[in-house]
């Protein structure tokens, strides 16, 4: 008889590092929407080696994304469309690289819970209990169009995702055949073996930003993903709001994570100059405009200065800005942790160079601040 194990016994997402770290989006070309020639391009050896580098630094997570295709009409060959399928990629990364959790991202409406239950259990066995899932309730009409589907309205998306998780968890925990008839799914004589190693099931991540999204995330997710602004006095209240909702409404403890782009320079000015060179001077205007236009559908029109900031942010990589000297980057991360942040997913235009410099110059500062244990194999040597 195969015994199950508690998720926190094997999954590094539950280790005792106060600030957890991961990399995000390298089953594709990374979030930076730029034409810079040095940008990351998804190839299997490179993404595998990047995950191995994150593991050497003691990172807790390697997170895929699931865009399926960019929102650029009429250009099927655009580099933005290049992406490895998340479950297969995570299985490969998890088999090749020991250490971090591998987190497969998927759209609930585009994936059947019977498949996800078995795919996640398979990866959990491959990795000896290091899989997690990032469930997306739906955000891109272009991704949905690739499957011949129309994107649902927000209320329907979350009702759909709620039912998806109900069915998924039954596949994971039911020992006998089960029946299910719902609004979105029907299951006849459902069964899924083997069960995941992690009990009662692998951890769930979800990005909840709207009021409805925050309720969904705090009810169902172990790791709640949010976006933070570069305004220090806003961090603690925003993070606390997620914890309070989870505890008061659903009697749960959660982790709160965010993501952002990293540029480390010898000085703050040096780092910002490089950011400007790839995110403004060499930004991919077609890619950025298509993405921002899709995100902005149904929203009030942005003022020109707001539109500029939004486009520059996405060209840079999206999310929180970690830009400056190693001291500045470390100080921001220490401040985020003090505000209650549990984890940060890093992206960069040249992620290997960033991770080497992060390991050599930022990690010691985080360790000295008591946020992390010393990595078991700190990267040495050139960081350029």
C-alpha cells in the first residue's frame, strides 16, 4: 500500500525560510516584452539549466505560465507565441532538477479536472512530493479562442473554477468511484489512481486581484498571488487584507506572494539605465500594445501618462520593480518581508546573469537579515 505524506513534509513551499523565492515564466520567453536581442528565448536545455541554477541558490519554486499564444493578431511567428506546455514542462524540470517545487499553471475552463488530477499526481510522484498547481480563472480571449471558446464573464469564470476545484479534489481523495453532475462538469464512475503523494492534495496557487478574485483565492489557495505597487506604505495593509479575509471568512492560513522584474546594477543609476534601454528604447511596441489592449478591454480609458506607465511596466516584465544596486534590491525585499510578504517570483531579461548576481550579492544580505538560511551551493565566480 502506498502511503501519502503531508505536503509540508516534502514541498519546499512550506519550509522555514521567512521569504521564499522562485522564478516565473521560463517555459516561455519570459514576461519581458522587448525586442532586445539578449532577451531569454525558451529552449529546453536553457530552461532546465535555469531551473538548476535556481535550485543551487536554494529557491523554493519554479513556476510556469500558460498563455498558449500572445494577443498579437496576424503574426503567428512572433516570438511571444513560443511556450512549452506547462504540465509536460514541469514534469521534465521536476525530473531533471532536485530541490524547488514545480508549479504548473492552467486555465480551469480549458482543462478537464480528470486530466489535471492525474497529471498533477504523476508529477508529484516524479518529484517525490514537490508539485503545486496555479489555477487561472481565465483572462485572455486569445488563449480561449485557440480552443474555440469564448471567455466567460467574471462571475461565470469563478463559478466555473469553484466547480473545477470541487471535482479535482474528489478525484484526489475519493477511494471509490464517484458520480458528479454540476453546471459545468459531469463525471460518471470517476476514479484517479495513483493519488498524489502529498495529502490531502498538492498545494494550490491563485492570483486574486478583484473582490471576487480575492475571495476565491483566500478560500481555495494555499499561496495567494497579488500585485504590489512601489509604495511602501501600501504593502502591509494590502497583504494583511488577504490574511484577514482567509482567517475570518474561511478559517485558513495562507501565504501571500508577488512577482516582479529584477535589474541589478553596480549603482541604482546603472540599473535604471539598463532598464530604460530594454523597456523603453528597445520595447516591442506591437507586443506591448496588444497585451495592454487586451488587459484593458471593458475598463475605463487610461490617461496618456497612465498608459505609458502600464506599457513600460509590461515591457520591463510586469509586476513589482526590483531595480537598483544589490543593496537597493535587498532592502526592498527586506521591506516586503517585513510587510508580511511570503514569497517573490523573479524574472529578468537575462535570467542566468541575474540569478548569478542575485546569489552573489543579494542573497547574503537576505541571509544576514534572517530571511533565509544559507543556500547549500551559493554560486561563485563571474556575475557579468
